[in-house]
C-alpha cells in the first residue's frame, strides 16, 4: 500500500508560496498552454450547480508534460456566505496516479490569480502606472493589492465596495495607503489599471468611466450568466483572455456582450499576438488548472527541500 498523502494547511501553503519563484513559472505555463505544443492537457472546468444553496462545485484537472505535474483542484463557490470560495488541490504522481499531497487551495487560488493579473498587466501596461483601482474588497482584492503594490510603481490606490464598511475594513487589513471611494465611478475615474474582483452578477464597471488607454483585469463573474463589465467596455476594448475555450462557455462578460477575443495572454507571452498597449485593454481571467498545477508543484517541491535537510 502507498503511504498516506501529505497534507498542507493554508498556513503551510502561505509560508511556502513565495512570489518571486511563482511569477516566472506561471508566465511559462501560460505560454506553453497557448502555444499548443507545450504538453499541457487541460479540459474546461466541469461544474455542478447547487442552486438550492446558491453555489456550485467545480473540478479542474491538468497535466503538464514539461513540468511532469498532475493536479486536480476541487472548487466550491457560494454566494452570500462568509466562505464564498473554498478549494482543495490534489497533487498526484503522474507516473502511477498515486496521491502525493492534499493542499488547502484557497491561498494557491488567491495568489496565482493575482500573479496572472500582474503578468497580464506587465505585458498590457499603459503608458502611465500612477493610479490603481480595485473594485471589490474580498480575499482576491487583498492578494491583488499585495502583488500589484509590490511589483508596480503606483502612487495612488483607490478602492470601492458595495458598502463603505467593507472598504474601510479592507484598508485596515492591507495596512497601506488606500483611498476609500463612495462610488465605483469615483474609484475608476482617472485610473490607469482597474481590477474587478467582485461577486457581481450585473455590470459594476462601465466603459464610459474608463480612462482611454487604461488596462482592466476582470477577475470576477466566472459564470456564463454573470457580468462585471458592460457591453460598451467589452466591445470597444481589446479583449485578452486566459483561455478562448473557457471564455466562450464560462464568461458572461464575453458571451452576453458578444465581444470578440483578440488573443490569449499566452499568445502574447510567446510572441504570437501583439500587446496593444496604446489601446484600452481588458484581460478576462477565469483561472486555469495549469496555474494551480505549477503553483502546487512549487509548494510541494519547497516542502520536500525543507524536509530533506532535516536530520
């Protein structure tokens, strides 16, 4: 019989998962996914609706031949609860299918999602990076704030939430300079980069508010009937996605607006498509299992390295 799998809690994952090592791994994985010859096997996320509880269960498997990593993430998503997003990452030995590790997936999801948004902004960045706007104040907003203020030279960060109390709590939690805004329009006005990480099912960001040439990272609205961005923004901006196939069946922003996808982010990374930084750009992020796979492998490899040195 095989040994019991390793279990890594959220606290252990957070300690092992360092940003400098994560960014290049994710960038390379996105490029391999979109190049078509990178040995990435990843079906579109499979979901089961839990309408009685306003939630859904998602299953996200992926295998990367180059990294030799096999992972499945099990995602649970509930609206209107304290635990909106729960996830568990299962790491297998790809040579025999043995389960090697079970990891809390919340930290992995939060950090890899924010890191991918940062990679998109690196390639699609506007001329000015003075003002950052974040719509939403949950865990994804925190992870995006942490990475974006660490990597980019923003002089001002503006935040909006559906209630001012949530926005004030966010400002206290990140312990950094944040301007709490009374409306989404106020927060978006003059922003060079806008991040939407909300639970919205109807648009909260409108094209008429967005500064020409700004870049938008749209992270929420991961269901085909949910929206964060209005038609004007979706149709007039240059649209980039993580996966064309996923966006065509999962993203309400893409499906309901009829917007044309210009490129996958990975196509920009490998040079197949240009980064049109002089235009207003939108990166629609749905999240991909290959991102979880390389992130989980990084966590496991660091755990193994630490423990191999112990007497």
